[in-house]
C-alpha cells in the first residue's frame, strides 16, 4: 500500500493517495476499520477502480484490494 501511495501521488491523485495512506496506517496498527474503509474505495462510480492508470498501477491496486480482503477474511476467522 505504501508503494501505491507513492504511485498515486506521482499521478497527481492526491485525494486517493491520502485515502490509501490513512487506511494503510490504520491497518498497520491493527485497526480493522482501516480494512473496511479501504475496501469501500472499490465500489460504485468514482471509485479507485475508475482511475485511468497503466497496467502496472492497475495490478498494484488490484493486489492491495486482494490483500485487504484476505486480511478481512483472516480477522473474521479469529472472532470467538
């Protein structure tokens, strides 16, 4: 996610870079809301999926989304 932040900033996508960075920090400290909020960036019009980016960046976005979903599933398995 840190690499994605750098790429988004280089593409002048500061709002998305800030969003990803904020959620990356939350996830890093174990705040599950960071995962939920990050994944919310992938739904509907005007979402992170709608950015006009190259294939490498698209893959990076997809990988971050997949990893967040994996973490979310793993956290669900840990609930009592």
